[in-house]
């Protein structure tokens, strides 16, 4: 298979470096979101020029098989013709009206008809906004103020949720962000992921003051960390019993684990769900939805205010609808994603074992992480035990062979519908060489 360096099969970085130098002069750290700076893998970022299906190309014409997929939205691949056509057509009719449009109705109908538990849906512009709004709604609906969140789960960058929030924050070793007043996070109560006894004790103590428990039903922002057997069910029971709401942050898992997301996959209904990433088909969009009686508290019906000039933007809606159509029209999609995920998991596991590198492979469907540790990764603390230097070596070895994975240990590897079996096989071959480099480094 042809791979890196479309021109000469040599990995080059001149142009990316050039743009990074310029970027650093005019953009903080040269990037518009921290993980893109590649700081955690000790190199300068590559600047991406274009993508098609499973592949992306950078400014130096290096070609990669992409396992990031813009952090999840591109489940069906880059520049999918159905999505691009939908956006192009919408664009020709006007970019924004700030008024009601038919497309918004069709999109909401698509979701409400196919996702159990979502009876009403409000569109916003990002996952961050979706979560922020859902939290406000939960507080407005219950008349309570406390929110429980799990350490290592990321729910966007709004003030109240930047508490032990995983991902970028985790690798910077910053437990919290500067600029967030302590008073803003006082009502955010951290709990340990997968710690059944801990959450029971917490509810015993303050259960009747909790507005909502929010969770990534499969944590994917401390690396992938699946929920322990019965854990989500326990949260369902505790919240119901104490009159608190259960919010699933399905910004990553929504439409990825199944069309009905984690709610359907684990058969645990949430009261509110937040979406982002896939629902925008690659355009900036998020959404929150759930029980009708709760959603009826949202303005202009109810007293919980939430608005947006560009919310329900026609281009984003067109992309989202085209994307959801693709998913709904492909009856074997989720089975194929599971098979591809399982194939890679097995391949990585064997490749690491061959050269004696201890790893933990955590996977749910098409979401996966390789942790460089011999201990099981079940929560934030165990995720942190991973050897990030080894991850950096692995990442660089993969990148230079034309495999683009997350430039951070604490993110997911995203398998897409578009990865061919030949590409997966090739990826495992590359992985074998990358693990060997890790082994050689000791
Ligand atoms: C990406 C992400 C968010 C934030 O979404 P943005 O669109 O980046 O604001 C929130 N929650 C989870 C689980 C995410 O993965």
C-alpha cells in the first residue's frame, strides 16, 4: 500500500514547521485548541491540508490513514459526497437567517423518531454549549444546585465543568483552569468513575441536593474507559430515587455506539442527553434533548433561558441531516464498526505482546485506547499510570509511517466505517514496528 510521502515516500515536515512558526506569532501556542499543538508527543504539529474518506494529507504531502476523524464527527469519512453536497446546496440558499427553518424540524424529527428517550431536542453550536445548557436546565427543572461529575470526564470548557476534566488538562498536569473562580465550581462535586461505593455514599450524604449527575457513559477523554458492569444502571437508580436527573454526555458516544448512543447500547435511559461531533457531520453543532416535561422548561416555553444567533444554522443542519441519513440508511454499520474495532484491538494486543510491551487495550465498539501500563485502566487514577513517554514514541513511529492517531495518550482512537480491512491490516503492521521502537527504548 502506498503510504507516507505521496511524492517520494519520505516523511517531511518543512511546510508544517513553517506554518507553525507563523502560527505561534499570531495564535496562542499556534493552535485554536490545545491538543492540536502536539505538545504531549514532543513534536511540532502537522498542518492538515485536505481529507478524503479514510485519508488525510498534510501541507508537506504526507499521507495518513486517519484514526482521529476530527475527534469523532467524521464517522463516515472525510468529505463524504452526501454531506458535502448537502452543505453546498444549503450554502447556495443562504448561510444564516436567525429564523426558523424546515431543516431544523426534519433533523429533530430524525433524532426523536430514532433515539429512545429523546422526545424533544434543542440545537446549539458545540458540545460545550450543549452541556452548559443541559446543566442549567437540570438546575432549573429540579430547583437544586449541585452537579456531580466524574473525575477525568470532559464536558466542554464551561467554567463550572472544568473540574478534573481529563484530556488536555490532564496531560498539562493542571487539575483545573486559571480564570475559573472557586465560587463557580463550588457546586460541582467530583466523584470517581466506576466507583459504586463512592457514589452511593455521596448520594446518602447529599443526594437530595443534587440537581444532576453528568457522565460520559463511555469515558473517552481520559483515554477510553468503559463503564463497569452495572455502574450506569446504579447511577440511574440513585438519581431516580433521589429526584436528581441523569445526564449522559453523548457528545462522543451519540450515534457512534449505536444510533441511540450509549442509552441504547447499554439499555440505560438518561433524562437528558447532550450531543456534538457526529450530529454536526463535521460542521459546528451540538444539541441537548430528553424528556418532554424537562425540555418544556426551556425558553420560550419555560423559564430556563438559552439562545443562539447561529443555532440551527442551515449549513450545520444540512450536514447533520445528511450524516444521520447515512447512519440510518446503513443497517450493518454498527456491526461493521464493532468488527473493525475488534480486529484492531486484537492486532494491537498481539503486536505489543510480541515485543513484550505491557499495554492495556480499552475498547467499546469503534472507540479505543492503548495505555502503556500493565495495570487495568478503569478510572482517572489508573489512566494516569500510563507511560506517556512510551505513548509519545509510539505516536511518532505511527505518524512517520502514515498512521494518524490522537497526539495524546488521554484521547480515543476512532475507528470509522471507512477504514478498509487492508488499511486495518496495514495499521497493525505499522503498530508492530512502533511497539518495537517502544521496546527498544526500554
Ligand atoms: C468534545 C466533547 C465535548 C465538547 O464539545 P465541543 O464541541 O468541543 O465544545 C463535550 N463532551 C464530550 C464528552 C466531548 O467529547
